[in-house]
């Protein structure tokens, strides 16, 4: 039933929460197991806040954090003329 790298997990949650989660999964064409796995994987990636923001990641560090609004405007003017 389970793949080689999968295991069974027993958790205790309020009945109402379980019912809502099952309904959500059904409405979104997924399983409760997939929802839990996705959420847990998301928690692991939260450490890298720019993981899902490639444009922002490229821009990070373009200016010093203490740069003023005017310095930012000057930077944009030089860059984009």
C-alpha cells in the first residue's frame, strides 16, 4: 500500500477540522495525505523566503538596506534612463 519511502502517520485533530480538510481536499481534487505533505514541505521551504520569488531574489542587494528613497530613484534613473 505504501511506497518504500512512505510511512503511515496517526494524528489527533478535532473532528470538525478533519471534516473541513476532507471537504477541501475533495473540492480541490486532491487527497488529505497530499495536503499534509504539501504543507509540511512548505514549512521546510519557509526558511528561504525568496525561494518562490526569483525576480525579487535577483534584485536583493541591488541597493544598500539603508538607501534613501532619493538614492533608489537615482538608481532607477541611471538604470532605466
